[in-house]
C-alpha cells in the first residue's frame, strides 16, 4: 500500500509541474487508488484511543489522514449509513432497526461511576445506581453518604455510553415508565460529564473508564468491585461495553480505509488500544 500511496503522490506532483502522464503508467489501478483522507466520526468515548491509533497509522503511512469527528454514536451510525463517513464509531451495539451498517468490536471498555473528589463514598450497588437514576434515591445519606441532595448527571440521548449504561443498569426500558431517567443535567460528551461532576460536590455521573482523570473525579466501586483492566478481563466488574467500528453495508472501502481497519485489528493496534486502558478484541 505504501508504494501505491507514493505513486499517487508522484502523479499529483507531476500534474502540478505540468507534466503529462500516459494513462495506466501508475502502479495503482483505479480500483486500488487509495483515498489519502478517510473521514470517520461518532462516539466521543473512543476519542483518546482513536487519536492514538490514527496518529500511529498516519506516521506509518505518510500522505494519509484519518479524520475523526466526535459527535456521538448515533451520528456515527447515521453518517456511516448515509456514506458521509467511510468508517463510523459507536460505543454501543447496533439496534434492531439500524440496518445497512456493519459493526465489529475492537475494544472492551468499562463504564466508571464517578463522584466529586470530596465525596467519601466507596461503592454503589447496581440497584442503588438504578434507584438514583430513576429518582427513588435522591439524597447521599440514603446510600451511606452525607446528608445532601444528589445531582444526577447523564449523557445526551443518542450517546453510546448512555445506551450501554442504561442496558446494564436496567434503565429506559420501552413501555416501562418505572425505568425512566430523572436527572439533573445532561452532558454532551465524556469530557463534559467529568467537568460537571468535578465541579459539583453533590454530583454523580458515568463515563468511559479510559477517559477518567483521577485528578478531577473519584471513581467508586460497583457491587464492591473496583474497575480495572483485570476486572474487565475477568468480567467481574459489572459495567462494561464494547467499542465498535462501522462500515456501510455493501460499500467498497478505499485501500486506506481498509488498511486502517486492518491496523486496528493487528497486534500493533491492540498494543495501542491496551495502552489506553482498554482491552483489545478482534471480533
């Protein structure tokens, strides 16, 4: 592929210099001609790992660029299906009605429950979390904390993290009003959750474990289990989900897009994924 990319770059230079190239003189046929730029986007939770993956790929393949827009899993799915993105990103599984998109998992991530650094609470149960997010529990004293109302932070509708969290905790079940969310604020990204929780002593939120900054928030255990690579691997930590890359069903990907996907699935890609606090998977 590197030779193919070099041929394309050489062809572009020749055109700019006013040279004429006989058709077919390039070492790449039209169907093999790489797109130097691959447009991708979707889940904001994958931002850190995707930045590291794309930077290494671009270093290994000069002249290529992987563009990534962090705008939520819903947009990642929609824009992949429409063809706007060659590769989309989602931090939740596809829903039954989300046709025309192919997804494959490449990483396992934990969903961390975070509170303000001044909050001394050590652990919450899944039931307590469910009750907090449905409004049955509204004061920290009800779960062993201080006598203060809980400020409940959630992600926006369409967020893959919100969908994964709701599925695991048992929230937002269709036709079951008892599972509806009763929250104080919505945050439109993983970073926004951390900012809001870090600024509010009474707040609780959930976010991608790989994005947690321990200088800003505290992570509490769930059902007495601390989140870590080990507890994600042995599945003892209960709040976890997979990160997915998406392609449009039936689409012919550019060589650069195919090469990037292959890189993400490779051992080298796996090492980068795990360096960001995730577990690599090659489904």
